[in-house]
């Protein structure tokens, strides 16, 4: 696979453009933003349904329920529409593949968490997406499917008997709590990496950041 193209951002100064490499095109950025917006609406409306202080503040429960249901069902739409883009399909393929370097990345990440990162155990080689991002994307896709399925059983009560709807409600509620915690961790990690956020905002990243954080991608991986 050839290395990523190095198109300068529109309006960038020559010296700045030379330090930047292309990472995401419009389709990838649009799909991420639309999915994030729908997820934010879904999680926010869930909070208004389950947390009494928010429920009292917002009111209009029926409207909130409707917003929550439809934002959840529409979560898959940005990615489905984005499949017309070859770049987005390529990124989804990368997210779904684990290689030996991903196991090395995870081992290095665990050593860092333990405060023991040093030498070869501290290496965290990554392609365009690191192992943590791949795990997050896979978990989020599975959780979204389960949430959609259980939510549909709760919404359309005639689809299943009471015992299945009760189980679906239990699973939906606890998975929603887990999802909120994971999303908070994802946002926290993003806030610690302004260059990663800039890549999703503008489509390009600093060359030195790419070499440090995603060396295999910078060399065609």
C-alpha cells in the first residue's frame, strides 16, 4: 500500500504545509462528526430520561423519548452513507485488522499504565490506527448494534414477549452506563492529543506527530 498523500491544507503557508501530511478526507471527517453528533444526542437524551435532576429540568418526556429513539436508530446512517467513499472503506478495513504490531502496542500500553515502560516493552508501533483505537471502534460498533436491538424491543413492544423485553431493558440500561464511561474515556484521550483532533478537524497532521504516533502508517502501513 502506498504511503498517504501529503496534500497541503488550503491556505497553509508553504513552510507549514511542508510539515503536514494528509490523514483524513472530507468523507471520513463528515462520517466521524455526524456519528459523534448523533451519539451525543443519544447519550444526552438518555441522561434526561434516567437522571431525575435532568428529567425535571428538561421536562417534555415524550419528546425526549422520541429524540432518543430516532438518534439511536440513525447512528449507523453516517457510516452507511460514507461507504461510497473508497477512503472510508479503506479505513474501516484497517480498523478491522489486527497484526503483530498491534499486540506489541497493547503490551507497551499496559507497561505504561503500570509505570514500567522502558526499552523494548515501551515501543508502541502503529499503522494509521493504533490497537487502542481498533479495540474502541470494534467495541463501539458491537455496543451500538446491541443497543439498537434491545432499544427496538423496548420501543416496539409487540415484537417480543414480556420476559424478553425485561431482559432487553436490563441489558440496554447497563450497556448504556458502560457506553457512557467508555465515551468519557475516549473524549478524555482526545482532549490530551490536540494534534489528533486537528487531524479530524482539518484533515492533516504534523509530520513529526505522524512519525511518532503512527510510524508504520507513515511508511505505507
